[in-house]
């Protein structure tokens, strides 16, 4: 029962005494004597949970589980129900439980993974773990018969083939999200987030357009190129319908998904009956029922009649790591809307190793345009001195629009790439940094979209040297005055070369809640983009 509900368990009787007062006293004495004898003889109580008295009015407790696990739960409930024990199993998906009002939560719940439990705890909803695992199932990737596995989970995720379902409520996806940390416990939070950045952005694209769909394993064919996080139980069930479904396990091994049993009620009866149910799951009858439903026992022991997944599973990751991964997912799956402001001052033609600063900036811009998904909204400006006419250091190359939008028969992405190719022809003059930054920030605010992460990406190799520019203190003051809690726009500043004025860039970015970075190669600049997305 949900927290706050009172139990109706106990021995209730509507019978009245017809005897006289004296007779009533004699009956009371006899009753006490009989009760005492019963307690001494067998420890029987009129309020025992297993009482079979005809007037027992115990209110049933509910235990919820997904459709796949429900047949097993029903067997467990049937085995436990006797007398006043009344446990009713009902089908309820993870998403249904997450969206249920507090008063409608089940008394007990077997979750499809530990991931959603943290959401309830973060919301302050009472939840107590009765058993961390009453069942398990290895997690791999499902693909077509020609799909080949990568050497590691990190490689598979980074490659972009993995089509994730929202790990906030999908157990296999939640496990895959943390797989790089299971392979390498020393991985940094940022590197963990970068491993699934592309998958998260693709999910964000589908979400923004209302096209998020749960993949159906029955649709997998020999031509399927995407891979889907699945449990062994899902694989084996789908193989009965579609023989093309293939288990793809990265070289480091499968993951092990565990199904915890929790109580949403603080009352003892819920926890006690939940404990009885957990013990049944661990019994021979419970394990047999799990195997029949294609689940493994809590330890992950192979099923006696064979399995699709072999190999020892990777170790569990700490709860803190799992929560960090889920937080990064929520942040990076939000679509990006940005204005890239590119320095084309004369110093950008200076040598940088065997190339130039401008060539590095251009290569980074091209690489970023290849990485961002179609739903990203991107615009581009250049700045140096009088680029937009006398006294105006900035010039618009392309407005802030979706990359897949069409302009004169070409995509916005293609037009941006073409504009980048033309930068060498316009590179000249000094660096009008401060005035450009303020104008660019105002432009992003004017095109703010609350469905997106809105930002200004500022790239420069030097310091402000425009004699007609506003001062740095004035710029900081203006940026702070433009702050709007309902329209949060951050500046991500990238200083290229040792000549970049990182002190000023740090102040500019910090005024908007953003960050400044030093980057000297295209790869470093792309990592800055990734870091910026992960630090929203």
C-alpha cells in the first residue's frame, strides 16, 4: 500500500455480548485462559498474519511487475497466499510506475533495473529495498545476423550504431549507458559521457520531432545496421518469432541486469510479505519459474536448458557512477541551438605547426558540423575589423536554423560548410572581440528556444584590439544585465594559440555561467564542444 495508508489487517468482529454482566466477566476469564494456553502451546495469536479465522478481513497488498515477469510473480503470490496473506500481482511497466501519483503506487514493485529507483529517492518518495535482486538477465545488443561485435562497449557506443531507448526507464539501456565504466573503473565522468554523446543527441533529435519509438525485435532483418540494448530474456522470447535476431556481445563480455524488489510503504506488513516473496524467488520453485520465463536467478547462473548469452558478465558499477551517467544522458539528449562566432582577424593566418590557426579553426568547424545531428540549430558569424561594414566587426554567414532545413535546394548544413570554405578570402584586420560578443549574445537570446540548449560558441586567437570597442568591464556588466532565468544562454569561449587572452575569455564566459577553454588542434576543439555539452 502507498505510504500514508493505514492497514486494515487485524481481527475485527461485529458480534455483541448477549450475556449478563456477570456472565460476561466469566466469559472474559475463560477467554483469557484459553488464549494463554494457546500461546503457550503453539505461539498462536489472534492477530497472526497467517490466521485462517473466518472473520479475517485483511486488505490485499499489490505487487507490480512488467509483463515479462508477471507470470512468475503470480506463481509466487499464489504460493504465499493463505489465510490473511493476500498478495495480488498486477502488470505495470516501469514508465507506468514512474508516472503514477504517489497515492496510486503499488505496495511492492519488482523494477526492471535499479535505475528508476534513484528517481523516486531523489523525489523524496519513500522507497525501501526489500531485495536488491530477485532475478537477473544478461544484457547484450540485438542486431541482424551479419552484425559484428566491437572489441569493447566503449567502442560500440562511440561508434554510433547503438539505438538507445530512454535509460531513465529502460533497464537494458541503463546498463549499456554505464558499460564503459564497467569495463574501465578508472574512466572519468566526462569520458563516460562522451562515449554515448552521439546516441544521446540522436535520441534528442527523435524526441524533439516526436518520433521516439521503441524498437521491435521482430522487425530485425539481415539488412538491419543498428544495434539495440536488450536482455537475454527479451532475445530468447523474440527468437521464437524472428530467427534473424542475433546476440551481439562486445569482446569484454555481457552486462548483468538485476531486478530489485522494493516496498513503497513504510508499514511492516509490506516489507514482511515482500521478504516472503523474495525468499520464494530464491527457492527451487522460484528459480524454476524464472527459468521457464527465460530469466536467470539472482546470481546470473545459466539456465539449465541453454541460453543465447555466454561469458562472465562485467562487474556492477557504483550507484554514483550510474547516476552520473544518467544525468549526462538527460543533459546531452537535449538538442543544441548555437551561434558559432569565428575569428577571421589577420593573425589567424599565422603559422601553427605545419598549418595555420585559421586552417585549424576551419577543420574544427567542419568536424563539428559532421558531428551535430540534423535537428541541431546552428548559425555562424565571423568577426575581425569592419567585417559588417565601417564600425561593425561582425558579419553573419548563416542564420540560426536547423541543419536539415533547406535553402535553395541545399541543406543548411551544406551552406554552412560552403561558408567555412570561404573564410581565407575574408581573413584580415584586427580583433573586434568585445563588441562582437555582446551582439552575438543578444542574437542567441532573440532566437532562444526552450526545447534546446542555447549557447554562443566564441573562437579567437587573440585579444580585443578594436579601438572603437566597448570595454571589458562594460561587456561583463551588459552580459550580466541580460541574464534571464527563463532564457539561459551560455558562452563557451575557445582560445586558440598562446596569444589568446584567456583571462578575459574566462571572465566573459563566467558572466553567463559558461566556460572558457584553451584548444590548439581540431581534435581538442571538438573535445571542447563535447565538454561544453556535458557541463550544461
